[in-house]
């Protein structure tokens, strides 16, 4: 999945409509990554919130010309692993 740079730029500006668009586009993949690690639907939903907050907090460090979707999935995977380790 390719997310166009214009959407990433709008995310950096905290554009709500763009966030909703990105969320709708990516939520299924993020959910699957997290659920495969924690095996709990409620916990998965909680971690998803953390993932998208972390994405917004870290969007400034996102490197242009890399795959945004893969970057987001890596955040999801790391958040789920962090939860699992606790």
C-alpha cells in the first residue's frame, strides 16, 4: 500500500480529515499485526490507539521515500511486543 506524500505532509500539519483517511486505510492491517501478537481483541483496540498517537508524535521523524504503511506497521508491531513483554 502506498500513501502519497501529500497525505503525510497533511498529517504533519495535524489535519483531522487526513488522519481519518489514513486511519480508515490502515486500521485493518494495524489490527491484524497487533492481534497476532497479543491475541486479545480489547487489548488490541487499546494498543491501536497508542499506535496512532505514536504515529502522530513520530511523524516528524518519518523518512520521506520510505514506505509509510510499513513504517506504521512496524510501530504497531513494536507497541504490541512492548505490551506482551510487560
